[in-house]
C-alpha cells in the first residue's frame, strides 16, 4: 500500500465513523457543575456515557430535564441525536431546617401502646435523616433522605411489620415533620417539631426556668383516677426540658425533651407496664391563671397485677402549668393567707374541707377539725401532708404541687384501690353571707339521659362541689352535666365554701329518673 492510498483510507474511515456521532448539549440552571464536561462534544450515537451533577455552595441538585427526566445526580445515558441535558440546582432548603426533631405518633381511633409512641430524628443540611421511634419499650432506628420538596419514600423496618413515611415542611423555617407509622392494619399519624434553641446564639430566654404542672385525673367516678397527678420541670438555656413527677394513681413519670422555638414540646411517657402510655403536646401560653397547657391521652389497658384500676381506661386529660419562683425568706409560696384544702373522691362519702392559715415562713396553722398536716417544698413547689376526714379510720396521705399563677394547688391521695383529689385554694377575705342556688335543665328524665346544672353564688367561693346522689361528685364546676344509670329519686346538692361560710352553704333539689319504656304486656 503506497502512502497516498493509506492517507485516503484514513480520511474515508474518519468520515464513516463521524456520521454516527452527534453533538451533546449540557446546560446548568442555578449554581452547580457537571463532570466530566461533555458540553459541545462529538459523542457516538448509541454509546453509554455517565455524567454527574454537583451543586455549588448553598445549593442542592434538583433534577435533570431535557432529553432525560430523573432526580438522580449521577446520570448514565445512551447518546442520541439532538440530545440536550439540563442539570437544575436550587437553593438548599435544608440549611435552615437542619436539627433535631421530636414528636409523637398516635392512632386516633384505637390508640394503644402497640400503635402509638414517640419519634426523634436528626436532619442534616443535605436532607438526610436518622432517628428512632419508641413503641412501647422498643427503640426502633430508621434512616432516609428527603427530596427538595420535603418528601421521602416509605421506610420499612427490617424484621418487623412496621412501615413509616415522613414529610418535612420546607415552606417555612418553623415547619415540622409529619407523616405516619403503620403496622399494615392501623395507621398512626405522626408529627414532630424541631428544637429551636442554642445556648450561645439563641438561648431560650423566654422559657428557661422552673415550672410546676398539674395533670387532673380523667375520672368523674371511680372507673379512673379522680386525683390530680403533678410534676416539676426545669427548662435550660438550650430549651431542654427535664420533668419528673407522679400520676394520680401513684406511678412516677420522667421526661426529657426539647422545646421548639414557640415553646411547644411533645409529652410521652411509657408507664411501668409496657401496655400503658401517656402522650400528647404541651405548649407555652401566657394565660391569666397558667403559663402552659396541653391535652394528653392516657391509655391504661386492663391489668390484673395493677394495684388500682385493674379494668383499665382510655381518657383525655388536661395539663396545666405555671412558672415557679422559689420564694424569698419570709415570702409565702402561694399568694394567700387563709386557705382551704379539699379532699374528695375515692372511698369518701362526701368531700371534706379544712381551713388553714399560711404563715410567711410557709408553715400552716390548722383552722379546721380534720387534723390537717401540710408542708411545702420551697425549692420545687411540691407539697405533702395528711388529713383525717370524719368517718375515716386512718389519716389520708396526700401529695401534689402548687400553681403560683393560679394561687392554688392540686394533687391526689390513694386508698387501697382508688385515687382521690386534693385541692388547695384561697379562702379569701370576708365577702358577706354566702347563698347558693342552681338551676337544672330538667327535674326528671330517663336513665342515661343527661341533665345540665348551673350554679349561682352570692359571693366568690374558694371551692365548691356537686353531689349527684349516686356516689358521683364534681368539684369546682360552675356548670355540670350528669346522667343516672338506674331509675330512682336522686338528691342533687351544690355546696360552696368561702371565708364567711367555712362550713359550707348548700342548695339541693330532687331529680326523678324513670324509664320511658312501657310496661310489658301480660
């Protein structure tokens, strides 16, 4: 082959192969690069190439558009004629939303310790997350990644029947995480909020300090605790809340969580029995008589080994809290001088009240007839004591916590198998003679038919209670609704107490309950 013929062959071969090639167009939108740089290159049609989109500082990769549509940054493609690839980068939505999120998940129709619990996850500044859920006493980890819209693919727990899906709210910096947890049969809705404070740059100035909380029992009869649980809490500069206390059935509770920037935090406690739980949300709120409040679901399944309430119960309970300031020397723990302590519920035939004087050194002078002993812990706002109502063989031991903003306190006492309520209120100055009256929406009705009562007092009262004549009592309720299970004549009594009427003033009426069913035909 001579030199001229060889050169001609090379030219022909080059022309032949270039007829199967095309120019690739690669574009970028936003701040980022694509490697290797194949833009404007002649590439063989039908051949596979790979390029990778890399976001710049403060940006994340969104998706590929043009001839190929995908959200995967590393793209392998088969070259075609007129091919255009566009790499899209957007401002990083995760930078302002990275942090620790905590919350709860709850099945609203059939809540139990098997389908409701606590969730905690850490989100990094690239949208990746790792965390765990607490289901009963089981801590189950998970990992995943949010896309730029805040969505994520379902996460399934290996070796369990549990699945979950999460979504991060990227529309606002205060947004949280929502989603669900499912066991394949029941779906539990999930919500979590981000801890919002750092000691150095953004301390929890508006929330840090001591608090006392009261958790009134869910019972209006002896099917569930009638007493009030209580707790003390401390919020740090970082917005970390540490809480400990006791429920109205005598069991201890402990909790450690983070507040979000608005002062809201999840409440979750697994009780001594893994089939029981207490969960919900509590929020900071500057109200006339409280500084925080919330609603919790208390689930106690039937348990023969439990000392009290073996049949179990599922009830919503309220949380009321107040900031607590340690009193100075010769300063009263509550801004009252003449107080009244009331015990009710459990095995008591009727509520018992006992007057006392609160001295400036926080000791008391018993001014009643029920042998009241009462002491306060100035460091945390907890109180304890004993009282012996008429007809009770042994003194009742009680405990609770004060609410300084409400100028009151609440707690519980336990008998062999029941929980009763304890209230401390201000007796107040003399107000003139106390007259008590009330109206009823009806004076007769059928079994299970509700009747509503409205109280009227001629002067302010320190405490009051309704006696519905069937062993049911309701305390400090201006309006009360009650129904009776069986036929009969029931005497309803409303009693109020204040400084002028320390023994109480009462009003009564008779409610007749009869069946509306006609007698059987004989």
